[in-house]
C-alpha cells in the first residue's frame, strides 16, 4: 500500500486542530459549566451530516505576539434545517472567551453576505465576552461591520440570534437588530454595561442574572422573544421556529400537512365571552381553539402581557397572531404593548406571513405617565405598521373595540382585507357609560333619580350602538359570525387571499414614528 501524501496528512491534522478550538482543557471547562461547545451546538441545530464549514484556517492577524487559534474563535458555514439551507455562525467560548476581533468579524460578515446573496436565513449562536481589547479599534470595526449588515439585510432574510452565554457591551446590539432572540435560563445574559461598571458609576449593586438574564429580558425589557430551560431546548426551539419562516423576503412561508380538520368547530367558543362586558375571559383559549392543534408559539410572552403575539398555523399555513388579553389590564393598549405589536406586525410583513388579529380592547391606557412618555407616538407605530403591511390581513372583533383601539388594531379602513365580528362585538367611539355621560348629561342632571336614569340611558346606548350589526350596517365589518365558525372562516379567507398583490408608491422608505 502506497504511503499517503504528507500534504493530505497535514490537512487532516490541521482540520482536527481547528476542531479542537481552545483545546481539551477549555472544552472540559465549557462542559463543566453545563454548556455545549460551538460544534456540539451546530450538530444539534442542523440536520445530521449537512454542515459545511467555511474559513476554518483563519488566524488572528493584528497581534503578532499572540499565538492564534485556527478559526479565530468562530465557526462559520452552511447546513440544513429540515432540508432547508441556512447559514450559521457559532462563537467558540473556548477561544479567548469567544471575544470578537478583526478576523472573527470578517468571517461573520462574509457568512452574512453569502446568506443574503443565496437568499437563506442567518442563525447566530452567540457566546462571547465581547470585543478583544487587545485588538483595539479593529475589534470595534468588526462589530460595526456586523451591525451594518444586520440593518441592511433586515427584511431580506430572517436573522435569528441564540444567546447561549454572555453577550455584553456593544456586542448586544447585533442580536437586538435581528428578528428573533432566543435565550437560555440561568445561562444567557445581555447588557451594555455590566454589574461592576454600574456599581462604579451609579453605586447600584446587581448581579448578571438580575441585570440581563433570560427572565429579565423576557419579562421586563422585552428583548428576548423566547426562553428555553436548556441549550438543547433552545436549539430544538430554533428548528421549530424556522419551520414557520420563509427563506427570504420573496419566498412564501412553508406550508405543512395538516391533520386538523379545516372545518373543525369548537362549540365552547360560543360561550367563552361573558354576557357581562366587565368580566374577563382568556384570549389565549380563543387562539388555541382556532389555530391548528399545538401549533401556536407565543413570542415575548412575559412582556406587555395585555398584548399577545406569536406564530401559528391555520390549515397548515403559517400565520402571525396578534391579540389583546382581556384578563390582563382588560386588554388596554399601553406603550409596551404598542411597541410589541408594531415590531411583530412589521416582521410578519417582511416575510410574507399573513396576519390574523383578535380584537378586544377598551382603548389606550389613560394616565399622565403614559401621555408624557409618548403614548401617542407609540400608538402611531401600530397604525403605521398595519397601514404599510401588504400581507393578507384578517381581523376578528371578539368584544370591545373602542375608539383608537378599534382603529389601530387592524381596522377595515387601515386596509385589512377581511373583517369579522362575533355577536359579542362592540365597535364604538367609547364605552357606553362614558358615552351616556357625555350625550345625555343634561337629561341625567335633570332626572329625579340620577343613578337610575344614567343606568337606563347607558343600557339604551349599549343596545342601540354596541352591537356588531350597527357596525356591519355601516360597512365596518364584512360579516358577523358564530365564534365556533372562526377557524373555518379564517382559513377560507386565507386561501382566498393567498395570491393577494398590492402596488405601492415608489419611495426610499417611510419614516416610522420611533
């Protein structure tokens, strides 16, 4: 048998060296923390045997005194998720704590460019201590190049960020610019300034978990869209999420086989809305009853819980769900809810995901604090998002749709294609009590029994105006349907609107009231 070419042997040795990253000791430390290595993460994320690495022999260039590690702390390449091509990069914490330098930045930018040219999603697995201080401005330049691409490629291909360890300092801006952020409980954290800096500047004492852990960003800041209990769960969740998304802005979301009857009716929906308009019910139950069984993935579930957003399937088709939760703050819209809804609507519109909106809101949250913090501007974002969205839009008014809340929540005159109302729908400028007090003030003041007269006139106003038939008569609704029919009617509408095409006036871009 002929001896193997020594050059081939050298290649194999270098590849194996690259695969070892920071070496066995540092890999062991990674495992000791309960964390997977970058390559182990890629193995779980991608279909078996589909990953092809790019630029594994890149070395740190700007610090001659430093012995570089092949790959320079990030693994880049392409593979498949459920047979569909994705481009991925995974920061390797075993190499200088995953810190980003010039060459690592170049590798990530190269990958992003290829993904956009190929029309495929970008998935970043982030585990990094931040910028390499020793590389100075070169490191900052690397981050800036990534940020610029995050912004320029927004709305062209889906960008998904998995935070699997630290993401501190300026590094946090990149995930913030992407479409979806997934974090891991007790393992991921993001912040611009860490606990030590905060203590030295402000005197505040806080730990990393409280400052920027997964729970904080899911429930307080709203930065995290999804949180998983473990890395394994986060990687599986990413695969699931990708099944709802198209490859790019031209493609349509993938349809899946559906064994849930399109015409299934849930009779419990006919009684879910209480007769008393002051009693709450669960909009989550409504959503779960209408979408394909087990298909709803709620995003930002702990943030602004008075609003609901998420991805689901109806008849196998991907849809974006927007709703109010009447059991939380009666479903009013505040600043956080407005921001949450706006960004999700724009995300769905970017990637051709039809929007289904369930409306039950008495209006915007009143108060000096909300007004002074710009509720007008934030509410205008929702108006802007629904108005510019060109995907199929379907709305279902389940109960209250008062004043501005009616208008902004995918109303007919913002260009919503199909508008349904339940028999419990109430579309009006305001609630009956407020309306009666304004319209019949003199009559109430002149009454001998003011309380009884106010109650009588309120009830009269409710019967006359707060019903779906008054709205339908004025062309505000396309049809009034039984709640149990909602699933079949929405699916039929989605099929009818499947080839919807709209023309827009030429412009560079709009100026959303951020």
